[in-house]
C-alpha cells in the first residue's frame, strides 16, 4: 500500500469510524493522488497531496469549501467537502460523478460548452462586480514575456514575430484604462477536466485554489482554448458562442475584450515549446487565430 493510499484510508476512517471501505486510484501526479472510495455510506472522492505541497493543499481545501457553500442552491455547483485533515493532507469530498465534461464534449461539443458557460456564470455571480478596467497587469506580463524570449530564457516558436505582436498588443493597453468592465474571483485553471457532468445536466466544479479577483473573461477564454485540442474541428467562433450564450452577462466593451483575448492568446503562444506536442500545436494555432481577428470572440451579439 502506498503512502498516499494509507493516508486516504486514514481520512476515511476518521470520517466514517468502523466503516469497511476500499479505494480505487483514479489518477495522480507528483503533487497529488485521487482515489474513489467504495463501500462507504456515501459516494466520495479522496484527494491526497504530497508533503511538499502542504500549502497548496490547504489553499485548495479552503477554497473548495468556500465555493461549494457559495454555490449552494444553484443549478450547478462545486463538490462539497466532507473532511479536510491537515495532518494527512487529505481532502474527502462528494463524488460528483464518473465523467468530466471532456467525455460529453466528444459527443456534442457545442451543448457541452453551453453547459460549461452556464457553470461559469453561476461560479462568477457571487463576486462579479463593476470595476474600471486595469490593463497594467496584462501589459507588464507581456513585457516580461518579451524580455524572457529576447534573453533566451523562454524558447518558443517564431520568437521575433511573437515579440513584434506582443509589443503591438501591449501598446494598446494603456488607452483602455478606466473603461467600464467587470471583475470577480476566477478559477484560473478552468478546463473541461475540472467540470464534472451528469446525464441530468448538472455540472459540478473541482480543483479550486485561486481566491483573487481577475478579469472574468480569463475563464471563458481558457474554456474555449482548452477545448480546441479535444475537438480540433470545432470552429473557434462556434465554441465562443456556445460559452457566451449561456454566460449572459456583459463584461467589457469590444476594444477591451479584443485586448484581453489577444493578451491571453499570447500567453498560450509563450507556453509553446520549440518542438510542440499535438495539443500544444493546436493551442498555438488557436492563439494565432485570435491574434489575427479584428473582432472580439465574445461580442454583444453573443450576450457578452
């Protein structure tokens, strides 16, 4: 029995003393391992972190608890935390189901992205508020990426063209300061893999950690980009319409939206190695599409 499995079992024993439970490993990386419990009073999943990730584990446990409470009563929600045991670095949460939205996207990507957009709207709603647009963070990030590409610490395809485009996008940012916009606490790691679906239509979110405000568009752009490698024939516009049609809120004007999507697209390009995998190549191609557009992906006609 591995150390992770032993700690997961110990957490279940604390939650359900005397219960005879088993564990099935669902997956894991160097930072954490996930198990599905069998035989207990209720279906649960146990996430166990490596000792080096104690701070991350505590943040995720706290944020998962907060989001689940915040979304109580909504059509969609977040997996409810049943136990957080800090000394074991183990989190026991409700088992939202066996399939994340990647499986549903393989059958009907448009309907799946509509469900995902609806979930994002419910997740953002409690903290969504008007706030004058602040481009400085995005501009500063682009300037750092340019410097890293120029000094060779960041090796990417077509570095000269990247720097040229990044400078051009950064130059448009300052004029957008104080434009009407919105802010909220975002997920910042939002993919279809972090959304669990059921045949009845409910969507449950997992893997929360961020508790800082950001531009809401970040989560929508992330969803669209991260879906492209799963359904490479899906047009970018179609994916964006599916998300935004369910989201419904107005987030910023067209020029601000164009700046944001270009800045975020450059971030994907900046994470592309010189010898990209299939997935990385598709994400880079999506970034190129966004950078070549003169209209925002999420427009007023899409209810954004």
